[in-house]
C-alpha cells in the first residue's frame, strides 16, 4: 500500500494500520513454517510489538497535528472573513466620505456663486498721494457718508492722488483672488471738487470695463458676464487727480483659471 498523497495528516493512520496487519500476517506464516524459525519469529514478534507501540504514539501525534491543522485552517478562515468584513466597512466609509466631500463642494460652489462685496479692506496702491495724507486705503475702508467735507478730521475720509495734477495717475485694488466681476461702484466726493472723477478709466486686469465722462455722486458700472480678474485699476486720462470717497467691487468667487 502506497502512502496517501493527500497532505491531510488524519489520513495517515489507516496507512499505518494496514502496514501493521500485513506485518502480522507475515509473522503467522513464519510460525507455521516450523521450529527452525520459531526463535526468529519470537524476535520479530517482539519487534512488531515495539513497532506497534511506536505506531500508536505516532497516531496520537498525527491526531494532535491534525487537530492543530484544523485549528490553523479555522483561524485562517476567521481571519479571512474578518479582513473581508473590514474591507467592506472601509469601502462603505470611503463612500460616505466621498458623499460628504461632494456635499461640501456643492456648498462651496453655492457660496462662491453669491455676488457680494469683494473689495473692502483689500490691498491698494496709487502711484502718487496728495500731501501724503489721502492714501489709497481710504478708497476701500467702508466709510462713505453724506458729510460734504473730506479733509482734515472729517468723518468722511477720501482717497486722492497726485500733488501736481498730471495725466496718468493710477489707483489699484488687489482683490486677493481670481473673481468674476459683476458691478463696480465709484462714490464721488460731495463738495464742489466732484469734477475730478471726469476722465477716469476702469479696468479689470487688462480689460477696459467703464469710463467716467460726466459728474455724478455715484457711478454704477455693470460689467459684462464673462469678466474675471485679480485686480481693478482706475487710470486718469486727463491732467487731473483721481479722487473718490469709496470704491466698491462686487463679484463672485474666487475661482481657479482652470475652471473657466
């Protein structure tokens, strides 16, 4: 009888039992042959008993190993099931996280789409400043009242460029991001010097979006729908200063240029 090819240890016991039976049959045949072989047969019989005891101990070891093999297989199956459950849980959590990210993204899109004031307290610059007093930051400080005096300690401060009126005075507002521009408002001074608004050109980055050619207290420039930019420029085309109480830029965003 050939040893079993199956790696299951529990299947080795029948093999050893079969071998023992074959050995006993050979012993009986030796006894039947006569006295000359009796002593040899007794010696072999003793050997068979020892082998039998060894086989019994080996069978016990095989049973123990078979039990441990089953425990290992069972543990592996449990571990595999646990990993499968953990993977399913992780997949579910990933799906929930993706849903949350999508919801947050939609909320951000809603917030960005709102048209709102985007210029107040932003960084500003002008190439010249009158008396080193009427700085460009006053154009975005959020203060614009009906008080008709704007100098000294007035509660209605203003921006004013250029000690000597020259063509090319510039005022810049850095919006701090890439915005879609909706409306630009220029609040003119309320006294007799309101003429300084004439000749002002308004740009979003490099695109001209409006110009001033008359005297008003408030100028509203509704910008074309597809105008985006990071900066708003005011440039004086006449030989006079740029002079406003407040400048307001309304828009939505910020966006990435890649989104357009």
